C-alpha cells in the first residue's frame, strides 16, 4: 500500500539529538521528572487516582476537535 502525500504537506528533517536536548530543557523548566519505571497499567492507576475518568475520552476528544477545526 503506497502512501500518497498531499502537495501542501512539507516533510522536515529533525535533528533528534537537538530535539531531545530541547525536550529535556523544557522538562527542567516545568519541573517534570520522567519516571522510566512506570508501566501502562501503573499509569492508568495513577490517572484514576488523580480523578481522570476514562469515559470522558479527553485525549480523543481533543484530537477530534483539532482535526475538525472546532
């Protein structure tokens, strides 16, 4: 299956080392400390404990809103 690119889409090459450095810099500015030991199950438990309701579909709803330009 071939993927047909739209003519208005521009492909950009990203320096991954530079991107990683910028993301680490942003994490430091915001105080975010990644926990590399967290599993998907543990993350779900943490989100539920913080009051996130899966039935609200917050992430999906925002993705759909961005796509449809709402």
